[in-house]
């Protein structure tokens, strides 16, 4: 049985089609991520999976403190494990 988060169950209940995509294998592009941020009203740093192994191994906490202009898009496109489910 496929485990679906509450959001996905709501979408299915209201007759919206879902397409499951493994973002660890196929990370979304910059345009798609920008669209998600616009719809959700979140900041780019809210996309970071701060509890993940990749976040720690890439030292993302230090990178974000060093520069407010850290280019997260590059990291997200190369490593889907950095993306947090909003």
C-alpha cells in the first residue's frame, strides 16, 4: 500500500490527480521550485531539509550564515534530498 501524506489524501478526495515523483532521483527545477514558493508563501530557506544528512554533510547551516545570497537553486537541482516537503 502506498503511504500518502494528508495533503495527498485531501487532493485525491477532491478528485485531483497526483503524480508521485521521487525528488531524490528527479529533483524539481528552479522554475518549479519558484512556483511552489509563490503558491505556499514560503521563503527559499523553508525548502531546506534541515534535519537531513545531506544538509549536515554539505554544511548548509554555515553556508547560509556566510552569505544571504547562497545560491540554493544549484544545491536543490543537484541534490533532491536537500528539499523539505512543505
